[in-house]
């Protein structure tokens, strides 16, 4: 039972950054946060980290990611 709990925690932790990236995009798209600085503050991440996430997202959307 404990082993299963550890596996579940590892699985959740592995994808937690994706949750935060998606949340950042939702905050920006909804207008709740007007810029990356506000989104970074709301999420508890640095502005630079959010800028990296956004740049990666923007690359995927514009087709220049790879």
C-alpha cells in the first residue's frame, strides 16, 4: 500500500509543472493576469521561468518549436 502511494506521488509530481504552465496560460487568456509578471507572481514562479514557458508555448503555436 505504501509503495502504491509513493508511485502515485511521483506520478503527480512529474506532471505538476505542466499544470502550472497550463494555469499560467489560463490566467493570461482570461485577463485575470495582464502580463507575465502578474502571472508569475500569482503562480509563485519567477518572471524568467514564466517567460521560458511562454516562449516554448509560443514556439509550438507558431510552428517553429522544432
